[in-house]
C-alpha cells in the first residue's frame, strides 16, 4: 500500500542553515499494516509524513501509494489517497461549522457539488450512528459548533472525518501529543478501532515508546533522517521500553537524550 524508495530531502541546501532531513529512507507497508514511528526531535519522522503527503517535493527517490507513483504529484492530488490527523486538535476541522456539517464536508471530499440539499435526513441519521460509536455523547450535539468541543472530542471527530472515505493510507502525526494522558489513551484506542474496522493502512508518529510498542503491528525508529530499527509484530509483543532503548543505541551508535521519549 505504501512504498518509499530511497527518498532524500535537504532544507536550505548550500547555506549555513542546511539540514539533511531525510537520507535514503526506505519503507514498505502492506495493506492493513499499522506502523508506529518513533525517534528523537529532528530524526525525520514528521518530514517523512509530509513527504508522503506532498507538503514538499523530495530531492531524490520515489513514493508509491497503492501502486501509483505520486512522487511528482502536488499535495491536493495526493489527498485523494490520504487521510491525515495533525498534532493540533484545532487543525482538520472547521471551528465555525457544526459537527454534522464537518462530517458532511468529509463525506463529500473530492466529489462533485450539486444544488441538492446540503444535509439530508438520511445522512444525519448515518452521522448520528457514527458519532455514537465514539461513546463521547457527540451524537446528541450534532448542531453544536466544533469550536466548542474539547481537544479530545475534536481530535476524535477529526479521526472519524479522516477515515470516513476509507483512505488508502492514514497519516497520524503525533495526534495525541496535545492531549492529557487519559484523553490521549481514549483517542489511541479509538484510532486502533477505526484502523481495524476499516482495514486501513496507517503510519503513526509518536514520541511515546510505550505507545509505539502497544499499538500497531510494526514499529520503526528513525535517527538523523534514516530508519535504524524495524520491528515486526512478533518481536514487538516480546519487547519492553528498555529493550527498545537498547536496540536504538545498538543500531544508531548513540543514546537517546530526548526527554519527551524518555519520559513518555
């Protein structure tokens, strides 16, 4: 479902601020894979997700989604294949529109606009059932403005919107980092449920090593723009955070000094 072939990305090349963000990254995800991505600040995690999404072009290499080479496609064309949830709960939804209107926008994404009623009774009933599955009481607040929701409620709604059309690839960029621990756990459980129920392929960036091992069927660790550790499901189930630290130090030749990873 996703194949990344030797991609490179350097920001501000030839200047004093030159930064080699990606250095020959290779990654292959089969359909239904749920891969967590971990690494220190500046390791290239978010840069890799943004490269896949087309936020900026890569200098070298190829990105293939479901057999289609999207390397030369701009961001809005790649959006056909992707669902995204960002770190900031304020992104991904329209604050001044209602919950039902936001869901309708997500459902109509990429489709032709017509002059028929914007939100039918049948659609509203369908959205009510979807919201009820979140178990957050949002099915009784469908006419409420999204800007009035808490961060966790808004992130849960964004997840639902991102998976509504069953994208070929779901990109999650530290989507629980801005939430309190209890809410973050609930959103992660919801993430796992939506990925499994819709048989989605997902790539989730996190700083929390415990979450990286607990969720998904695969974990990769990045360091200085490269993937230095790639762990499959069977190995993941036998590992603890201390084991992950040792694997990282052995593969990268350096110890983790990032507080967010160590304290997560």
